[in-house]
C-alpha cells in the first residue's frame, strides 16, 4: 500500500507539472487550461452583462474563491488526496474481489452503447448520485458543518462554484465510486463530462441570466459535435444535417423547458438563500447540473425572482472568512 501511495503521488506530481507547463498531450486534455478558459469566459460575461448590476466586478471574497478553485482541483490532490485515494481504491477493489469475486471497472453494462451514449449515461447517473450526496451534506449535521464553507458565499459569482471544504472531495468521491465502478465507468474517458459539469457549475453560480433558448442551443450543438466525433465516417452532409437539426431542436423544443431540465443561476441562487422555507428546512434546489431531480422529488422551490435575496445561513456573520480557518473546520 505504501508503494501504491508513493507511485501515485509521484505520478500525479509529474502529471501536474505537465499540465502547468503544457507538456501533456493532447493539449486539449489539459484540465488546468480548461479551468482557466471556462473561468475567464464566465468572468467576462459577468463584467459585460451582470445580473446584479450593483455587485462589484471583483465581488466579495473573489480572490478567496479564486484560490479555492486551484486548491480543490490541484493542490489538495498533490498534497495527499490523489495518492491516498489510490490506496483506498486498491484496498476496496481487492476486498470486493476476495469476497464476491468481482473485478471493478472490468466490464461496463453500457458497452453496447456508442461512445456518445456512454458519456450521456455516465453524466446522468453521476449527477443523480451527486444530487443525493448533496442532500446528505445538508441533512447530516456533521457534514453540514463542512458544507457551510460553500454556503458562506455572500455574493454569487462563477468562482463560488469551487469554494468548498476539502472534506467534500472525500465524501463525494467515496459515495460515488462504488456504484460508478460497478457499472464499469472506469473504462471510459470522462474528460468531456468533467469539463461540461465544470461549465454548468460555473454558470449556476455566475452573476448572469441567460435565456433558455441560448443555453439549449449550446447544449444541443455540443451534443451534435459529440455524435459527429463518434461517427467520423459519416458523409459531411449528414454531419451538417444532424448539427442543424439538433440546433433547431434545442432552440424551439428544448429551450422553453431548459430551466426545468438543467440548473440555472435563477434556480441555484435560492439554494444559497439565507433563510429556507419552513416546508424545506434542510434546503432546496440541490441540483448540481440537472434540475430535473428537484422537480421529480419535490425540492424545487423558486418563490420569485431571487436576484437580490440575502445569501448564507443563520450565523454566517460569525463564520470564519479566512482560508486557513475554513480549512481546519471541525478538526
């Protein structure tokens, strides 16, 4: 186990240095680059067309959240998380194989699907699991103490998406690993899913408001490009027809329903409201990427336009505002 820890620590350190120096190939698989580009895109939108026009360009705690983005994605993984999780995964895999004779990540039940179908299925299943984990963070009192870091945001902006306590990485990855591994998702490259989820998370926290037809056209176009990538031997005119058809479907069919299917700033801001409705004392609007789960399970609540509502939670005024104090919460 110690050898696994050392090998994975060195492997991740080498990978991270390759990311930062843009030496990893292919270049478009550089997660650091995508994090910067996606963040810059939403930052520009917040400056050009802000939803809350009176909110400062560099809002409250902007630089704290900016640091959290890189800490939670890279620094924490380098310090211990990536190597430690590799040890735990190896231990769990060996234990399950010894007891039940099952080798995780060896065969996917979705292998009959095309690549684009596997990615969509993986995205939906992963988001569904994360929705339940998110509810757990609000319902279990000791987990809520960690989740308070994310809810201490006083002014919403894209970088607030990644302000969360490091313990959330442990909770999410632990609870989602086994069901995803049993389905064999480890066989596939989920880079596209991670980037898509990153963009949606940034969007949900951004100080912007966008018509559903616009977001639907973006989603449908991305889906079209993914299908085109999956079938490179199709004639070019079939690719073109597919892209146009999906774009029209997104604008005219998906557009009016977009904010019921996918999360949005107008919906997610209510999740961060200072005061919860008496009917939902443990929270509302738990969706990370998809809003549909909240509508299915009765946790979708949008009383009115929440652009200027107070954010946080009772007692947030006394909550630590510095990174190191938030980092060691409950420890």
